C-alpha cells in the first residue's frame, strides 16, 4: 500500500486487540540472569517471592519458556475502556522538520492516569484480587504508576497504599489528589511509618526521597501486614510482559498497512514501555526473521545503560528485594535534585539489560534542556502535551529524522509516546523561564556508587 493512503491515526478494532501477552524471554537463547536471594546468594524460589508478590505474578516473573500467555477476560474488558491506543503518523512533525523520514508514534496517554502504566496496573490488581488479598502496596515517583494502580484497585475493590517519593509528593499535589480520589492512601517517602523509613531518615534527615527508598518502604508495608502484597510498576519481567500489548497492537497496525520500521525508539526508566513496544519486533530479530535498529533513550543525569555496569545489584535502597543482574548505577545512586524529567531509577529491566549486553539494542543519553526543547517543538505541531519521560524518545526520534534530512534517506522511525505531561508544569515552567539546567554526574560520583554494589559480583 502506498504511503499516501496511510491515515493520521491507525486504530485497530476491538476484535484486533491482542488476546495474549508475548514473553520475549522464551525466544532468547541466553536468558536474563536469575534473581538471587540477597541472604544466600542462591536463585530465589517461587515460595520466597510469594511472600512479597502475588502467586500468579511470581509464576509470570519466573517463566522464561512460555512464549504466549493468555490475557484474562476481566483484564481484556478493562483494556477495552481505553485500548486500542492510536498509532499516529506524525505528518505535522515530519513537515516541521522538513525530513524525508516517516515518523510514527504509539500514543499511550489517552487514559486518566496519562500513561502506559495502566496496562500493567490492571493486570497486577486483577491477580491480587483473584488471590483473595485485601490490598496492595507500592511506590510511585513522578506519580503515574500510583495513579494507574489506584484506578486499577478501585476497579477491583482492593485497598491501595502508595509510598510517594517526598519531592514529588510536595511538587505534584494534584497527582496525590487524583490517587486519593480513586481511594488510595498516599504517604510521602521516606516516612516514619516503616522501620526502613525511620532508618533512612535517621541517616539522611533532609533527603528528598528516591524510588529505591520508597520501594523498600512499600515492600515492608506489604510483608508486615496480613492480606497485602507488593506490586511494582516497572523493571520486573512481569511488567514488561503486560506492556507487550503496546508492541503487539503496533505490529498489527503496521502489518495492516505494510509498514516496517527501520528504527524503534523508546524512553527507558525501568524499561517497561520500551520492553513492551519492542517485544514482537525483538522476537523477529531473535528468530532472524527481520532486523530493526532499537534505541533506548535515557537521561544524561541517570544513565544506567550508557554509563552503568552490568552487575548484580539491589533493586531498592533498603536492600530488602532480591538481587537482580542489570545495568545499574548502584542502588545508592541519587539523581540530582534539578533533574525534572522522571526516569530516575538506578537500574534497568533484566530483560533489556541482557538484550543490550548482547548487542541487540543500542542506548543513548540526552540532556534535559534538549528534551524539553523537543517536547515543546512536538507539542506545537502535533498538539499533544508530552510527558517529560516520553520527550526523551521524541528528542531521539527528532535527531534520527534530522539525520535522514542530511542523507536524504526515507527511513521509517517508530517511537513510543508514553504519556501526557499535565502534571509536569513546574518542569515546563522552569524550561519556559530559561531556568532549567543540565546535570551530568561525574565519573567519581558514579564510582562511589559502584563501590557499594553487593560483594556477590567480586
Ligand atoms: C513511568 C513512565 C516512564 C518510564 O518507565 P518505563 O518503565 O521505563 O517505561 C515513561 N513514560 C511515562 C509517561 C511514565 O509514566
């Protein structure tokens, strides 16, 4: 089909929604390294993980052989309220850049939580409900995950306790109120409500909090209360699995019009949207059926893939979670306080880390002022106000499109537009006022953090 016929938005029908998630690990010859028990150094068992996570989610976490996993009817029913999400041909952006490149983006911001996180939140809430639990606990950084989870929990009638990184709790009061409107309780982290929170506050009384701290508190809150489990919005393989609805829909829509992306780009915090977007394409690449250039985009201020080390590390500051082998900056790494764009997690999904280590994908880091410049350009021509996180992908897509302009190549670029930025107006204000600055950690700073990696690597 000729490109002239491609509409601005490609929507699938309800019948074309994926009925199964795709587990890319099944097609990886070399699998991600197993999670380890920090006490014994041995691979964690399903039983050990079952104290922290719901049983069905533990099964998904440890399953590296089943390629397709059925999406339960109840979850499909919820997906239908906001999916399929549109695949947009960025005609206006192409024109503004005067590029021969063809740019597409998959927009995941068309739901109240404003991001892709709802795709996994609803799955995790469903399995918790099915297990007969009272509720779940979690952490949230920028607030998108907490919002998504509070929506999912209210749908299934589950209690939802959210530990919100203190700086975001203070800077994003409206996010907090959205969560409370959906019935969640929201506690700024670190807090005095947990032992680990008290310990962190005793050591660092002025801390702004971090995702790593909030995870430790949420895990403690789950394991110390009857009928609760902990849920996580990114990084884990189960989350990447749920997020494959993004990639599967994209692939179906592109196949319908005979479009094959040359380059696939996504922002990478913990890796869930990128892992979900690329999964079916990576599957073809792993089977030798097709080739794609895949690029992870991360902030220069929190560069886990581009400057981190591939090693076993703690997933949280309190060191209560299993050890995961991943590209990491060290669990003690604290991104600079002036870093406005989200994507602050110190580590990266084990699946993406392994794919990156095998050379199957690339990574670039970008500075935040350049990210907001790209966000503004995009908003002005495409109309959508992008989340700062998503704008990392926009920045990289624009750069690739401008390279095409130089070379005259008509490449097809696909990127993930993960969400909207309505709750990030302080960051936009800093950019609009010319007060945004860039921060890049020094090698010495990173080394200090690497020195705290667990001894198991040595
Ligand atoms: C959470 C979030 C991200 C980053 O998380 P990943 O797990 O890396 O996908 C990106 N964009 C938005 C809008 C988010 O809310």
